[in-house]
C-alpha cells in the first residue's frame, strides 16, 4: 500500500511522454484559466463550451487527412469562432439558440468525420482520442509550437488587459471611451478558439470546458481584485493539470497495471477546486469585487 | 427501408419525436439550450455503466440524467447557472470516459453511445419507449398553461401562485426522461438538436403557443424520419443527419434565422432573460450588446 503511494520522481520526470504532457498541459492551463475569467465575466460559458465541442470536427479531420492534430483542432475552432463573431454581432439576444444550432451542426460533422476515420483508416481509436484527449500520446515536436502560441496569447492578454476587462464589464462604456470593441471582441473569440484547441489536445474536445470554467469559477469566488482572479485561476489550473498527470501516472501502480485516464483526474480536480472554493466562501466569505460590482445584466434591469 | 429489422426504429423514433417536439418547445421558450445539451451528457456515464455492469441501459441513463438534474439545481446556488451546467457536463463526461476505459469497450461501442445508432432500440425496449414518450407528451399537455406561463414570464407566474421551483423540477425532470430515452438512437452529443432545432423553427412560424407547440412536434417527426431515411440510404451515422438537418431546418424556416423577430412571447421574454442573480436560464448574465 505504502509502496503504491511513493512516487518515483526520477522516473516520472525522465519519461519523455510525461515531459511533453507537462509542457503542453501547463500551457493549456495558463491559456484556459486566463480566458476563462473573461468568459465567465461575460457569461459566455455556453459559447466557450461550444467552441471546444466544435473543434472536435477538426481533430477528426486531422485523422482523415493525416495532418497534425493541433492544426485540425485550431482550424475548426477558429472557423467556429468567426461564425460566432458574425452571429453575435448581428443578433445577440438569439445567441444561445444560434450557438446551440451551430453546435449541433458542428457535432454532426464530427460524427461523420469520425465515422469516416473509423471505417476508412486504421485509426480505430480516433473517437476516444479526439473526444477524451490523449495527453500522454502527443508528439514532443508539438511542444515548441504550443509554447510559442501560449506566450503570444499571454502577451496579448497582458497588453490588452484593461480594455478587455472593461469590455467584459461594460461594453457600452468601453465603446464610449473609444476602445475598438468589435476588433477586441474578435481577438477575444480567436484566443478562446486557441484555448479550446490546446485544451482539446490536453483533456479532450468535449472535456475542454472543465479547464476553461473550473479554475476561473473558483478564482472568481475567492479573489478580491481582478488581477488576483487571473493569477489564482492560472495557479489553480496549473495545479489541476500537474496533479492530474501525476495521479494518472501513479494510478498505474494502484490499479494493478491499468492506468486511469488523465482527463478524468484533471476534470475531477477542477470540479473539486470549484466546489472547494464554494465551501471556502461559505465559511470565510470571499470575493468582494464580483459581488460588489453588479453584473451587467442587473444593471440592464434597473436602468 | 421498411424491412422487418427497421420497424422498431421507425416506431420508437416516431414516439420519441412526439416527446422531443413537446419538451423542445418549452426548452426554446425558456432558452434552456445549454441545459438541454448538458443533461444527455450527464446521462452518458449511465450508458457506460450499463456496458460495464450489464444492467439495463435505460435504468443507467435515467438514473444519471436525474442525478444531473439534482446537481444543476443544487450547484446553481453557488454561482451563475451556466458555470454550474458547464462543470456538470464535463465532470459527468469524464466519469463516463473513466468507466469506458475500465471496460475496454470497443471503439464502435463508444461511438454508438456518443453519436447514436439507427438500430439503437431493441425489440424489448419498444414498449417502454412508447409508454415514456406518451407519458411525457401527456404531462406537457396537461400542465401546458402553467408551464408556458412560468417559462415565458416567471415573475408573473409567481404572482399567479405557480410554484417556481416545482415547475423547474417538472421541466428538467421531463427533459431528463426524454433525453435518456432518445439517447440510444440519436446519441449523447446530438439529442439536444432534436429538441432545439424543430422548436426554434416552429416559434418562428407561429407565435400562437398551441399552434407553435404542434408545429414543433410535426417538425421533430419530419427531422427524425428524414434523418433515419438518409442514414439508411447512405450508411452514414444518424447523428450527422440530425445535426446538419436540424441546422438547415432552423436556417431555412427562420428566413436566415438571424433577423430580429417580433413575436409576442419573445418580447415578454426579453425582460426575464436579463437576470443573472435569479438564475433564470443558462444564458443569464449575457448582455444585449455582447
């Protein structure tokens, strides 16, 4: 029993699959946590989830065409992001319905592409790989590209931090101040697509939502200032991913030779973080700024 | 196409579409699209558990769908409802992924559970499916007026003495039953299209509640029948046709689908859509200009 609990650290870090998984997983955690805070502040949880789901069609296409999974996921996520930007700009009140319809069409396409990949190629495990992730099977050559994309995303967020936050809080005010709202909306959606694509490779296309919403939701309950929310969300997301990888790696010894999927552990940890943050605020009080500043919708009701 | 082995599918799908069109109408009026997408996903581990333990899939699916309803209702106290729904669906899906990895299920089995299977309903499930569908239809018809009022104007319904929480449980419970029953045929990921697309198109065609309700059922039947026929001919997955035909239906019948629509119900809706604290719907917290 004790032997199963002892982690063989040198073997853990020497494993090249673990190294790649750690690098890409941490990148996915950083991007998703920071964009998750914006997503929740704007109430875009469904759109964020839909982007991840739809990107699975790209992942399926990459199996069919034999291209790298990253470009498949990313291409489809960006196509969906552009479609949503177009829909969102034209009729915002219908957005939930329109998101649902686009999501249905995207998942239908996934169904077809996965079916074709299953029947025409030898990649019979593509369904599980695309939808539930394959963090330990990613090629190490992907790590530099993902690192570069993450660095770019974080730079954009740091540079555009104030206008992006203002748009999330009150788009009308941002527009009145001369901030190019439409342009930044597009940037935000493209970054959200990137986050969805990278976390689709990490935890799987249909589980990507957990990494986007869980740590950010926990951080928004605890943090007392916006900056702390971002930092706390990033910390919690990295913690969930690293711990998830460790647990999945270690579970090989617990369950006599069958390791549990890494996606399961990461999602479970993000859920626990969210519920734990809820308990924490219930006992010790929490976030002052998200509760003090009324959400935009409440204002719309009063004004 | 109407060979003997296809008959259970045709019969079951026709009954399922009755229930799906009926509950879909309220789903669209309440704008509970995200919930309708999440509940089948929360039922998914039930299907996986059925593969693992060999119990009746229907029991597993229904059990986990109801667990999902309870989870949504309880955890929406913590924060915005869409956040709760998003976390619910990913954690239930992850549980299903774990169960499937434990069974070592074959890829086609996983695929069928996620994207549906034309022959997903065996003979012995036919009677329960028909009974459940008719039951859901009967309950929606019997509670049509209070449910509609609560869905379209929650505050007014509260004043009229309609129990808000009770109606929410009723709606989500019916939604859970329909999704769990339709899941083996249409698949976990695409059940919600069957609910949302016909109802959304129907709302555009008529603002009159009873008429829109009937059109929604008719369109759901049309969608299911044509998807089964196309799937039979092309041998392509049923889910592909349900998803894409649903989108086509929505776009065609709504005249582009994106123009503002001056319907009476929607005008009343605009007020209740804007509440974030009250957790009115999955879209709560979004803003008109977003």
